[in-house]
C-alpha cells in the first residue's frame, strides 16, 4: 500500500489519520470569517485546511440552475447560484493572505482549484496539495495540469465509476505524480447516512493500492456526525475530512454538514483515542498492560491440601486457583514428584522456592 507525504505528515497504513477541515464556502465571502475558521481548524488539532478557490466566470455558466439538485445552502435558493456564489467568493488578494496565514498556524493547505486560473493562483501561492473536485473529474486537460504540479493529489471520487477512477488515477500518474489519495463521499446538503457507504473504503484500498479517506457530509446536528468518521478508521480510512464553519447557528453557506471548531476539536481528540484503541494489527511481544492483565487474571498452582516438608508432590496435592503467586498451570507438570522443601499449607501458592 502506497504512502503519501503531505506537508510534514505521512499518510497511509500504519500512520495516524490525516484530518482535513473543509472550509468550502462557509466563509460567506468574509476574509475575517475565513481566518476565524482557519484558526479554529488549527486549535482543533487538525492537520490541514481544504479551501475552494474559484474564478466564477471560468467555473460556471451564469444561468446554471443545478437541474440535478441543490448546490447552495437551504434558504438561499431564490438567488441564482452563479450570482450568489460570485457574491460570496473570496478574491485573489484574500487568498494571498489566507494561504500563508494557514501555513503559519502549522496547517497544510489542500487547495481545490475549480478552474484553470484558480489552479495558477494556487500554484503561485504554494499549495501543499491539490484536490480535484467531482466537477473536474473527467476534465482531462485540467487533471493533467494538476498532475504536472507534482504535488500530492486528493481525488474526490464521489459519483465516479470504477472505470472513471482508474482512468483519472492513470492520467495523474502518467503526467506528474504517484502521490494520490482517494477521497470517498458525496455532498447532498446533507448526505443521508445510507449514502455514506463506509464498506467501499476497504474495497477501494484493495483495488487501487492507494490511501483512501472519507469526506463525511452528514447533518452536522446529528449525533452520528461525530461517530461515523470513527467507524471509518478500522475500515482503513487514512484521511478524515469534515466541513467546518464559524458558527452553525448562523446558518452560513455550507453549514449543513459542518462542525463548529470546538466540535471539530472533540472529533480530532476522539480520532486520536480511537487510534490508540485500534493499536497494531500484528502480534508482537506482550505490552506492559497485557503482562499485568495476565498476572492478575490467570490461575496459579496452589496446594490442594496441607503438604508436609519432605513429601513428594502428587497430582492430588495441587490445584489451580486465582492467586497472587504460584506457578502457572502449564508449568505444573514439572513439579510432580518434586519434594517439598518446607511445610506448605492448604491454598498456599506453590513456587520453585518451596521445592527441591
């Protein structure tokens, strides 16, 4: 299984989960709100911030109506999608401040350029990795240009067929980088739990031999929004991505699936605890805790009856009970016919020191 270096972290089997907070459009067009979200991401202990960088005129036609479904947050449908997103779109000079701000807080910047001019801007600003959105998935020229950056590529595979994933992965490898992460999940404002399909994670790992992550987009108010990402870990998810906002109660753009910074912090803490619980998949020497448990839980060899000094032990002289001391039962076969070197009272532990 390939491992990918992103920022100062290695992503893949045997490594801690890489946690990405996706800002998307939740900044509502405000540079200060964006900085608040980025700071909240850093304070939460996440590894990276994912940002959408867009030149609207190069990304979307003005009369786009999203016939397939909603693409803006509930309550904002009365405004044309293009006009709404253009109104809340951050400008180039905003990103010129936000990229170094995030890096200065120790975050990797996973940039999702939605068009070619935005890709050039992200290249200029030094993105740590590139995210290819579902909208650009089969735009071969764009995929090739992303691959040429020779940076890790996070490939959002929601809604793609296996054949499309294979073709896009091969294109990226051919034109620039082998460092690819598949990010499973779809965003449906919010996504219903039955559409999360966690069991695809190990299948994708097996098929492509690449790190696979989960972009989880359940309703942020659901208690399961804090649980489902944890369930993805034992299935092999190397990356967990969650939407983040500045304040869910204010219902800004992309709030439906987003967590507040304090909630993200709790999720990151839970992820790190879950990783401890999972441990290693290989049998190694016993841990200190396992040795202690072994010592306190296993039965020991004790005297079944009083044994006089000088008596040769028979099977009838010993029994096995939980005790703080005494030989383990599998050692008892070596003490039959050995002579007691002292009087041994009933239920007293039998040790080598008490035998000749």
